[in-house]
């Protein structure tokens, strides 16, 4: 693995496989894993039952948790030793924009800009792409009770927001991975191919996928 990629962020919509890949990469590379831990958000289950009422609380809980992790990491030498995160703070406003009304979103933006830490950007961002249909399938297979409320329409909206965000993203080197036909957990060969692809990156935006 190219040593310049000490800090890697893995991103993608709900069900894309961010956390699984983050855990694989952190273990294989011997780096610290930073996980957003959605199950620890006390508002998330309530959000899927009543989005209008709990959207702001859910979003702020995620935001503050992510900021806390990044600040703690920045105060140590772990950024130099290496870290892999299953979130990119810059994309945090995606869900806020989707779920909040105008006044709440304006408030969220004020808080976001106030608490966002000034730390180094990732050396590499991996964006996991998957179609809305595949996202639905993966979310259903996880069997989390609160995720039963997630609709295909909502996942399609999330997918579109991610596509737009990463179309314009140019802050860090970006590897766009079409994960439709990839299974990094159950097929070690797929993970090895990804590692090779990462090590061979030469340009700021590259693509990786596997034909069916």
C-alpha cells in the first residue's frame, strides 16, 4: 500500500458497505478505525418513524460525534500512524439537506461551520457506488429493525445526492468504486484487487469496478 495514504475515508450511501470495508482496511493496514456507529445514535430509530420531528436531533448527534472523533484523533499522533474512517465530514450536509426544513437546515449550517474542526483532509477518499436497488437489497438483508422504515424512494434520493456531491468533489484524491459486483467481506480476491488498485493510483480521480 502506498504510504502516502495514511488517512483514508470510505464513503457511500446507506447499505453501500462503508463500515465493512473500513474494518477490513484498518485491520489489513494496521491503522486506527474511526466508525460513525449509527446504532449508538439514540435518535436514529425515532427518525425513521417520524422524520420531521427527529431529523435535526439525529443529524446533530451524528455531526457532534464525528467532530469529537476527528478532534480526538488530531490531538494524538494517530493521523501520522494512520486511520481509516467510514465517514467524510464534508459530506455531512447531504443528509441535513435531504431531511431538514429550511429553517432547521439554516440552523444546522450555522452549527456545522462553528464546530467543524480545521484538520488535515483525507489522503484518499473511497466512494462506494451502488444502485438504489442494490442498496435496498443490502439494507433489507442486514435486518436492523429501525431500517425497516427506509423506503426505496428515500434511498434513491440519498443515492442522487451522493452522486452529485462526488461529481464535484476535488478536495482529496478520490477512488470511485462500483461495488455492485464486489464483495470484499466474503471474497478475499475482491479485496486484494481493491488493495492493488489503491496502490496503483496515480491521478486525483480514478475508477474501479468488476464486470458481472
